C-alpha cells in the first residue's frame, strides 16, 4: 500500500480514528505520519509513560475552551499537567480534583485502589471483598425483585459476617 499523503513511499503507519461514531482510516509512511503530528508520541526515540498519560489527559479535556485553572501554590495549569504527565506539587491534587476522577476511571477502570495485600492479612481481605460483593449482589437482587436469590445471598452474608466476627 502506498502512502496516501506523498504517494511515493510504502504506507507503514495505519491510523484509525473514530469520532462521534464515524470511522476514518489513514495509511501513511513513517515520514508523513511524523510530519502530521498525529503520531508524534509514537515516533519518539524512547517511550515515556508521562507522554502516554499526557495523551490520555489531552483526550479527556477535548476541544472545549475553558478558563484555565491554575494551582495557587505552584502555578501549574491543567494543560501543563497534560503535557508533562506530572503535577507540580501536592496542592495540584486539590486544585484539579474535579478532573482527576474521570481520568482515573479511564486509566484504571475504577476509582477504588486494589493494591497488593500483605500475606498475613490476605485471607481477611479476601473475605471482606467477598462481603462487599455479596452486599452489592443482595442490593441488586432486591431491586430486581429476585427475592429467592436475595434470601440466599442474605444467608451467605450472615454466615460470612459471623466468621469475620469469630476471627476478631
């Protein structure tokens, strides 16, 4: 396949964009792709997690023109953050607090941290997570009026809660 832009070199970069449900494809050579700026972060000699994060953040902000919020402590703007991928100080977390949750949900899939658990506490943490899951399922069963399932979940929940109380 020949590059759609220069019509001379072999197309080695295939870019697919989906905007508002409309799919467009571009087939470019490496030089034309680098010149277009669309793939600049991939053409960098070293991969940087900060540039990847910055790219995600840029998409998050979209094309809306807003009054630029700046951190009162260090003066960094959200745009600066998207370009660098790093906050300037601890006050930035508070300043940009409304913009962080959508980003975390997008990057991690959840707002809840599920990090590593120490071996000595692993069993208890698993049981607590299971209790949380059962409570959610019970609530959903009641909402959906699945009362037989709700009764089974309630009984299972009580058994686990007694087990947790016994271990304390």
